[in-house]
C-alpha cells in the first residue's frame, strides 16, 4: 500500500505515551469482534492464490514502534473497519478508501475524524470512493458513535465515553494509557468489577473502598459485563 511520508503517525521513543495502549485481545473485546479477525485488519495476513503465497497488508496505517500494540486512534479506526465489513465492503475497498482520505484530509487517522460523520457522495468526488460512500449505514453509525466523543482542535477523537457523555466511564489516551476508567478517580473499570465480584456483588462496599460514587461502580459493572462479550 502506498503511503505519503508526511502523513505517517509520529514515531516515539515511548510507544503509547499519551496515545493509549491496547493489545489485540483488549481491542477485540472493546470492538466485540474475534481477536483473529482484528489481527487480520490491524496487522495484515498471508494467503495463497493459485499456489502462490501473497501478503495482504493492514487496513489501517499504524506507527511502526507499536509492534503488536494498538493506539487509541487505531482502536477508533478499527471500529469503522468493523462497520464497513458489516456493510459488506471488502477489505481492499476499505484500505483504498482509508488511503485516499488520509491524503485528502492530511491525517494518518481519517476514520477517527469527526468529519467522517458528515461525509456523503457530494463531498469527495473520487470514483475510487464510490463503494464506500454508498454505505450510508456506516455514516449513520458514525453520527451516533461520535456523539460520545471529545475531539481536539483538529476534529480528531480525543476521548470516548462508551456509555454516553453523561456517564462516568471514559477511555482517554492521556489517562491510564487509554484503559476504561471511572472519570473522577481514574480507577479502572476492570478493577472495580473484580472487587465487585470478590465482594459478592456488594456495590456499596466497592464504592466505599475506592471512594467513588455508587453510580460509578454500577456503570463500571454495566460496561464490563457488556464489553466482556466477544462476537
């Protein structure tokens, strides 16, 4: 896949610092897809055609320093790969659309920009994007999905509130390496959930132990129980 050097994600000697860090398994849980499927999207895969071994590259563009880890923006982009696949857009078509939009919008993360929710066939006149632009259900998903995000000055997703903006759970790459946390205390939702199980479902005991509101514990439980299921 061709790339433009100025669009590559910035390299860092400290991968994940301020960008979020997720393993394939963690990201698969959050996206609710099989880890093997996510790995193919994020890392590419080898296949055989007519007896010849071929290589299919990643669908998204990733920082080389991250190896098998994913960033917060990788995670958001892969959400949209999932939605395109649900709409029966092929991986080569998604890969091509991502390449074009990287160049059009001068960003390494086109699927993590809020302008994605506004795209339609009138905005970008490129024949290569026609298949993607026809999938209106994907852009309807984007409009709903991005309601639960904060964005930076460039319109790039900067924090995700998976239960809604009015709730107390957030994934913020600048806090706890992007792990889902309770917004006020910064306590990870998986930690609250594990203590909830250890306390035999005593929500008040968990809230007292970590000095967080009871509603925060309840929301952490809701989040963990929902996102522990992998499609």
